[in-house]
C-alpha cells in the first residue's frame, strides 16, 4: 500500500494477522520498501498455501489495528474458498 495511505491508520503495525474464510489467521511482518508498506515474512507461505496465482485479485480490509481480513478472487472474479484442513502451526493460529 502507498505510504500516504497509512495516514488513515492510527499506527502501522510491524506485524499483521491475515484472517480469511478458514477461521485461521496468519502472521506476517510488514516493512517499508520503495515508499510503500509491504507484507514481508510469512506472506510467501500464505500465498503458496492459499494457492494465490497471477491474475488473482486479493482484497484486504482493516478489522483492527493489527488484523486484516483477506478475500481472494480467482481470474474469473469468483471468491476462492480455502478449506485447507492443515495449516502450518508455525504460521497459523486458530482464532
């Protein structure tokens, strides 16, 4: 997200929980890079486990100062419902 957008936040957390439609949340770290706030450690694993592909659209909604709700849409614009029964316990925690 552009750094200017962060003025809408009370504070930009260095770590976010990404909540999704599985009832689990994933921890990812955040860093500023090239004038943008980016998801860093944990994002690649999240994207792989949830099979996010090029041409998919991912939306983020700020729920709390450190929690984002993630909705994934495939290349046809249909919401991807991830019913993955196994989450890596190092990254995911049941809400």
